[in-house]
């Protein structure tokens, strides 16, 4: 009697519901993979991975609060046997994954690309060399930590003008329709990109998403005010008030506790 192997269990981690749905539909067409759970942020991901212990993890790199690399750092020795990074990073940044022989899906990806990644995932899961997986993931994280020069000026294009802005001068960043407004003192360029894109090049220990339409520089936060409604707001160095969404409050408090600065609570 032939023994039927159980399907590989999969957890999908991505803060964008359409992206999770796409992966779920593609995996549903595969008989040897079963999506055991989904998470929309890093905190949910850690709880889900600990509970389900999946064979394969599809992990978005750029997420509010704890990003994909934060998730891996917290997992430590509890890594799944296979990890596929899902990212909107450009080809230059993806060389880090290729250098460590780690698979990735670049958004938007084709069915053919997904098939290639899944084929390699099957082989990796069959080999089950967990020590090698941990070694490569650890090397990747260390390489990312070393290579990201968080203090390097950011080049921002606003129409015909180009601004070169040191990250330390950025107080906060505001989403405006399909653009972002970067508030850096007297310079406030309007740039045609998303909050998620610019967050990928900012130091995650300093810059934090606090609302679906706002990122703040923690070093410019001066007060955290609690409102009668139970919501909170942040008072920046310039006096600007930025709403702290309940969705991002836990991640903000965790990051604030680890930060070198301690804003005064009103």
C-alpha cells in the first residue's frame, strides 16, 4: 500500500490582503501545499508561526511595525524549513537574497515565476537541511544590517526639482493621494511614491508607521497625548500633531521602549 505524504503546510505573511489572496489562490491549485494560516503584520506572524510550525513561509519584507527581517530575528531557531520572501524591492536590493541562495517573489510576479519558486521550495523541503536554512537566513540578516547605510541622504524628486535630504532632518512623512509629502523643516517636497516604498529605505529603528497615512521620525516626537476617545496623538518637534492609529499602537510602544529617546507622555 503506497503511503500518501501529507501536504506541506504554508503560512502567508503580507500586510496587503490582495497579495495574500493571490498567493492563496495559486497555492490552492497545488495538491502538495496547504495554506494553514495568514497574517497581516509581523506580530500576528510570530504568533501564527509559533502555533502552526509551518513547513514553508511566504514572507513580505516591508510591513508596518515588525517587518519581515524583524520576524526572522524574533523567530531565531524556530525558522520554517523554507522561506520565500515577497517584496516590491528593485533588482539591486534583491541581490542580497540571490547572494545567499534564498528565494523571493518580486511584486508583481508571473505565474511562471511562481512556478519556478515553488519547484525550488519542493526540493528544499524534501532536503530538510534546517541548519543550512538557518545559516543562510542569519547571513542574510547580518548582511542587510551591515549594508544598509541609514544615514545616507535620500534623493527626492518633486517635479523639476531634486532634493537631497539627510534622514535625520525628516520629521514625518504624509500620504497624499498617490504621493507622499516629506516634512523636513522648510523643505516639504511632494514625491510620487508610496509610504511603503520610502519606508523601505529608512532606518526602522527611527522611522515608524503610526497611521495608514503617516510615518514619523521617533527622534522628532516630543509628546504622546491620550485623547478622551481612547485614541492617541503625537506632537512633533515643529508642533505638528500626528494621529497614532490603534492599528499601529502596539508596534509603536514596543519600538519606543527600545528607542534611545523617550518622549514625554502628557
